[in-house]
């Protein structure tokens, strides 16, 4: 609710200020005078002219659209907008169908992977263990060979790596 740019909280504040400034007896007299003045203004010819002019000003865009044929353009735009909305609905339905198909394909791929997954995992683990052994031997090669030779000699075997 907004009357002449004054909201409900501002109106309450104005009433409280008037009550404090005028007092309870004078506020009644002032209210009656203001009511009479507003009633007189509303019944005057000037107010009626202002209302008529305001109505005419409000109708200017509608009259302009009717006279210039823009109403037809507006209807065409509305129809085009509805067609676009229908196209979006079709696209959304296509997108849902595409997602369902994608999910079905992913489920098929997942079920096929699980069948041959054991052998693949075994080969992957062996490869990773081999890589780790190569890296360890590369970094700690001298000390590991010494440990190897110590164990081989302790068992009484001969090895070409041990001198």
C-alpha cells in the first residue's frame, strides 16, 4: 500500500508526530478540516479534469498500438514465444531420453567390465609390483645386492652377482 509516495510505516510516523504536536483535542479538529478540504477537492471540476487526463494518458500506449497495427505484431510475437516454449519442452524430453540412453549404455559397459575385471586387475597389480621393484633396485641397488649376497653366501650357494 502506497499513497502519494507515503508507505504505511511513514503514515503511522506522521500520525504519531501530529498527535504529539497538536494534542488529542486539536488533532480531531485538524482531521475534520483536512477531510472537508479533500472532499471539496475531489468534487471539484479541476480534480475531474485531472482524472480524465490521467485516464487518457494511461490509454496512450494502447491507442498507439491499435492505430499502428502493433497489436498484430504483439500477437505474432506471443505465438512465436509459445512455439519456442513448445520447442523447449521437446528439447527437454529429448534430453531426458538421451540421459536414459546414456545411463543404459553406462550400465551395459559396467556389467561387461565386471566380467573381465579379475584378469585385468591381476595384470595391473603385477605391472605395478614390477615397477616398484625396478624403482627400489635403481635407488638402493648397491645395498640390496650386498644383502642378497650375504643371504646367498650364508646358505652356501654361489651367485654370479656376488664376488
